[in-house]
C-alpha cells in the first residue's frame, strides 16, 4: 500500500513539472504613453513661415536707376512679407514690354508711357516723378535766344521720341517751324551725338545729362550749355518744375491690396532720392559697382543738372496736366489719344 502511494506521488509531481514547462510565458506589459502636456507649459505648435510676395521693381539703366541706387546697394526690403526684386533693364523695349505685359509691379518709366498705359487700362498709377527734364542744347557758338537758331543745323537723337517731342514743341511755342526754319540732323543714339559735336561736324546739339558734362569736360572749354530745355518748358508752359521726364508707377491692384507696403516703399524710395542728391561721390561709386550705366565722374559732375528730386505726385499734378495737354495738341498718340483723368494719380 505504501509503495502504491509513493508511486502515485511521483506521478503527480512529474505531471506538475511537465505542465509548468509547457505553460506559455506572460508577455511584458506595454510601455505607457507619455502624458500629453496641457496648460501654460505645453510646447507651442511649430508654424510654417508664410511665403513672401514677390514684387518686381523694373527700371532702365541711366539717370533713373540712380534714384534707386541706395535701395539696390542695400537690397532694401521694406516689409518681411514682401521680396523686392530689383530689375535693371538695358533697353527701352524691355521696359515697355514689362509694362504692356503687366510684368512689373513697380517701375520707373517715361511719363508719356505712364499716360498711355493708363489710357489702355493696364492698371498702373503714377506715384511721383523720378526725374524731371534733363535735356540741354549745347554748342560751340553762342545763341542768346531760340530764334538765333533759325537757319542753322541742330544735331539730335531719338526721332519721334521724348527728346524730339520736347524740342519741337518748344520751337513751335517760339513760333519756329522745326521742319522748315532750321535743320534737325538725327543720329541713332545720344551716345553718337557727343563725339559728333567734338569732332567739329556739328555746331549745336541736344544731349541729356550726364552726357553733357562729359562733352564739356572733353571740349577744353569749347562747348557750353546754351539752353536748359526743362527751364524753357517751365517758362513757356507757366509751371514751376518743368516737364516730368520719368515717373514711378505702381500697379493699382498692389496699392489697393497692400497699402501699407506701398507707403513703406514710397518712403524708402524718397529717402533713396534724397541720398542720391546729397552724396554724388558715393552714388557714383554705387553706379559703377552695380553697373547702372554711368561712370562715377559723370555722376559727380552732372548730378545738379540731372534734375532728380521733387518726387510726390500731389506737389506736381499741374506739371503733369500741362505736359499731357501740350502733347495732346502736338502728338496725341504719344499718350494714348486722350488726356488721362484723375484716376492716373496716386492718392
């Protein structure tokens, strides 16, 4: 009997051992998720930076480019939400195309083109004057008044363009017929006029600054300024500042949608104009560095006759209206066939 009980105990113990070995192991508990922070100590969500609005500021090399020299040099960005692209162009065709195709958001263009674009409903507003008239009649002989030029030959450039238009209108105001009372000898570009005069092939010529200063410097005292056409215009048209040669225009939609940016931009541009007038030496260096089209010496010697300044449109509407009225009487197609209304001007 004892042997039977002992045998049963051994069998039961063996069965327990086998069952224990075969039992599956209990999986470890899953790691707890860290609690989500709430309240003032919670980390702030990371926001993606807003994409900036690109603004294309287009203008030609030369005197108008000088007015933006400071802004270009410093890559002025007046608002972090906007990225200004300074687009220096090398031909009038490219500048005109940028307006006609609506590519430029802001531009410095001939004031005649500003009126034409407005009359074609291209959506640009004149904010102010970049440069006033800087054309001069120079010569190696004296001419005390315009009438003294009757019967003489005047070498000029830009047939059918602003220089030609201005001189012809001034002659007519003085009762001189441009095509019969004198001879207008047109060269292809202003760059050809100076050497032509210096070579002795011409006695009288029309040139803009700073080319005027360059010719005078090379002439050893033989060439002098006879008439400032801008001053003559102011006298004949009975306005204070002369004629607005180049204007700063801004897309009307940009003004309406982002007025604060526009105001900041205009303030920076006016500051750039003021700096240009007060720092001709530095401006000349900037011109050479950024290849604005003018040598430092020409900038320094010609800055006072470039007629930069007096920018705000609210101070110059009388000059614009007189300019456009004169063109309407002489060559209306030049400004789109009609006088622009008040909507042209920035308010």
